[in-house]
C-alpha cells in the first residue's frame, strides 16, 4: 500500500529508505504561522521588497547507466514503460499537492554538503520532491545592494532510478532567511502543479507574491525577467511532467500533442534553444521558446540526503518542450527551432510537421537560419523516425528519433534529440 506524507504521520519521523539522515522540523503550515508571528512587528513587514526571478540551471537528469542506454538508444517502448512507472511513483505526491498545495510539504533538517540546512520536502514510499536554497550571497551593483539566492527543486522516482534537479535564481532587495525564500518557491510550484500542463507561466510570479503576503511581507513584488520567461516555462513543464505522460492526456481541447526532449551529452559546450516558428501550435506555459540554455555535461551531484536504490552514475542536462495544435478542427500543427552551440552562431535546425491526413515529417540540418524559412524549404528526412547529422565546425554528432509516423496513442508524438551522444 502506498503511503504519502501527511501531517498525522510526521510525529514518527518516518521516511522511505532512500531518504537518509533527515529529521522533521514542522509541517509547512506551522512554519508559515511562526514566520508570520516573527514578521508581525518588524521593518520588513511594511518595507517594499522587490524580487527578480530567472532560471539558474535547466533540468539535470541523473539516471542509472541502464536507463541512460534506454534513452540514448531511443527504445521508445521501454521509455514509455519508464514514463508510466515514474508517473505512478509521483502521482501520489501530485495528488497530495493538488489537494493540499503548500500544506503537502514539510520543513525538514539535514546535513547537506557539510552544512546543517532546513528546507522543504514532500514524499511517499516511492518518490520525493524537495526545495532548498543551494546558495546565497549579497551582491552590490553600483549603489544597489541585492541578495542573490539559488533555489534547487528536485524530484526522485525510486522505481525508475531517475532524479531531476533544476535551479531558480532570485534577486531580492532585502536579505531573507532560507526558510522564507524556499517557501516562496514551494507555494509557487504547488500552484503550478495544481494547474497542471495547462498552466500559464505568467502565474508563477503572482504565486510567489501571494506566498510573501501570506508570510507577512505586505509590500512584496516579483517579476519573472522578460528574457527568462521561456526558460522558466520549460522548467515548469518539467516540474509538472517530470518524465511522465498522464498530465499530457489531461490537456483539454487538443487533437495532437508534440513533445520534444533535447538531451545534451556534450562535455565541452553549452547549447541553447534560439528562435522558433510555429504553425497552428501553442506551447505549454504560454510563452515562445527562446534563449533557453542547456548546460554541458558534468559530474553527478546527488544531494547527500538522498540515497538512490540504484547508483545514479549518468547525468545530462535536458529540456522538454510541449506543443498542442491551436485550431483543433481538421488541422495538424508544425514547428521549427534553432539550436546553437555556446555563444556562437554555429548550430543546427530542427523542424517537425504533424499534418492531419498524412504521415509526420521530421528533419534536422547543420547551420542556423530563420526557422520559418527552414520549415518552408521542405527537404524532409527520408528516415524521419531515426537519422543523424554532424553539426558545427567541430563535427558534433546529433541524432533525431521519432516514436511514430501516425496513429500514436492519444495522438501524442515524441521526438528525442541527442547532442554529442557517442556509444
């Protein structure tokens, strides 16, 4: 029987076996009430506080070597089984968060990289999520002093041996304690999970403002920086979906859903998603996908309070982008993207066409050009389900895979792009 963390089970301080050396401090609701009391008569209660938010790092996937090989070899049958299992693991948490929102979380204490830290977690027998402040420092720019906090959001599925971690950066005009900063993200993430895949990225900042007001900060403002909207939207898609599927099936009024997953296995180069083109397609989160950086490969960095059942020896940085068709009557959808290496003008193009009455089309080509022009020039791949190119002057290998040309379950089509994957 699956057990989920609830306030009534906390007194026993019981955690699943993969959570180590963690102790319960108090339920999130109690933490909020205590912070409110502390703020009741302080200067921060009425002082104007501004917060600018952006993504620090896009999602990092940590997996076992066996899972890595499944993805790298584009074994869609096995991938879909992993997705179903991950969704089963996480659904208990999502249902609890949708029902109880921020009250589904608990403030905990643990030793993290040699430092005793308090942060928020929610868990079940087979999965957990955590939100903690990874770093914080005062930064002076001209005459302006700001507190810069990096907040980590993590998800772990025990049954699949998959962990996902991404980080937001908050630039705040007043230094706030870690428990306050983490709670701002807890409430915002909880609100987005409750909305599901139909969420709007513009709602993220208001959720943070609501959390600040709830904590007693009466004059708090928050802005998702204009250049960060697309990367925040992509991270929130990852939060809602992880690697699963069921929330996609809950996306109403659509006829086709296209999910693109980009895996960066490149040890030397960051890659970025640049300008895009869409034809009768709208994107999850409600923002165009531009200026998303997918960091280069690095070493696994697993928080010390998580002991995976199976070693997580493989890592890559990753982004997931989801579209649906806008006009659903007798029309398919299409899209194209630029993908650039580092800060250069080198890279490659990708385009996909999901027509209403014929097979899907898929292509990728070396070089950067206008996405709409690239889509319209044709020259589609003769092997749309699996093909490769080399890109840039460094001859970096890029592979493209598609799960179905037509007739996919629930009209959900999956495309994987692997950058610099070598057997």
